[in-house]
């Protein structure tokens, strides 16, 4: 584990930023909504005309067609604790963060919260067949917990985005984005280098009924240096227990000079009952208009998939 002295020095050098919202100029229109036959959907990515999705209590990677119907499912985790279609909450890997790294590679992170069963990183090769390489990343998560920015706060990785070689990890609760060089992170997972201390950016997200939203999903634009994120609000005292859903948001963060900007734009999703868990870009129509796909986790009920138009 990295020494606290080094972490403090690095944090001072990197100037951890507290970010504020600018809500001007962002609008959302829900185009279509339907049920999704995946338990507790927590991640979705677009691959060609199809989509891949995961559930936080499922050992499968789901392939969806362009109409969001499940075409197939492939095992990406042990079936040891599977009961019916799901894994019990205390034992689940809690796959929450998912992103495309290339046209044939997906990565997935467990949340790292509460249980070592959630300290997982998967490299998934897609194509005619599916292959999975799994890493135990307990040491990595212990290093994140040791960072001054998370002192006395929970670790709960809920989303990731990949842009120009950089990997952005979104922590929920204490809303922090950790920025890593992706190849350095892989080298650490493989034991080839010491922990690469990340840049860290702290955000204050919008509130509903006095409760701050928490990061829940993310992706990156292909045509510009911007991150797309979702956040949701639950009436719960911690990031482990479920609570009443109060609403969700979609937002955009700019990347300037290879650093996460200290402002963001955000818009609330019209239906406050939706707990949005992940987002991916369907099509960047212009610099100001993007069609996106959102998925929800209804904590035991039916998951939903929504297509929406985002006006920047």
C-alpha cells in the first residue's frame, strides 16, 4: 500500500478539485421505454448495432439486439452462489462499472464495497466467442481507500469511462472521479509496477429533498473530449442498503488539457421513479445533439431500458 505521506504529497500536487454544476443548455427527451429481461441491470455498452449488458447480481454477460431483446448470455463469473437467476446480495460480485475499451474488448469492475467478493476486474474479449480474464483487485481498492480524498468515506465504484488512453473511475457516495492511465492500471494489476496514484476530482452533485445524487453510470463521447454520466438519488443512509428512489440525472463533464473540468452540466430525468444505473451513447448526431441509452435497476422489479435525446 502507498504511504500516506506520498499520497498527501501527490494530492497537493494534483490539486483535488471541488466541482460545481452549471445547468444551462442541457435538455433531455425520452424517446422510448421498455422492460429489459435482465436482473438488476447495472451496465450497458454499444457494440456495432448490438449492445452488451450486465446485472450487479448476475454471472452473465448479456448480448442484446438493436431492439434490446436478449439474444444470448455468456458466463463471466462463477455459478457457485447462483440461486435461480441471481446471486444473493451478500455474495454477489456487484458488477457495476462497464465500458468498451476497443471494438472487441469490454472491461468490468466490481464495486469494491463491503465485501471482498466485489473486488473484481474483468477483461472480456468479445466476438465469435467470449473469453474472460479475471483479476482480484483487493490491493487496488485498499490503495484507493487510503487516498486522503476518501478518508472516512465509503469506496463504491459505480461507473467507468475510457477516453484517449485514460480510464475514469466514478465513486458513488463521496462523488469522486479517479483518473488513471489505463495501461499503467493494467501493469499494476499484473504486479509489474507500484500503485499509480490517480488524479482525483471531487464533485458536489444535485440534491433532491436534501439528499445528494450519487454517480451511477458513465461513458465517453467519441467525437469530443467529454464524459457522459448518470447519477441517482435514493433515500438511504449508505451505499449498501436500497431505499426509496427520488430521481435521476444525466450530465456532461468536459475534459480540458487532459484533466477533468471543475464544472458540469446536468438535467433531471422526467420520471422520478427511475433509478438510472448506466448510460451509453447510441449516436452522436451533431456537436449539440446526442442519442443515448439508459438502463435502470429497480431493486428486485423489472429493469428498464430507455432511449433518449440529449440536447447540449
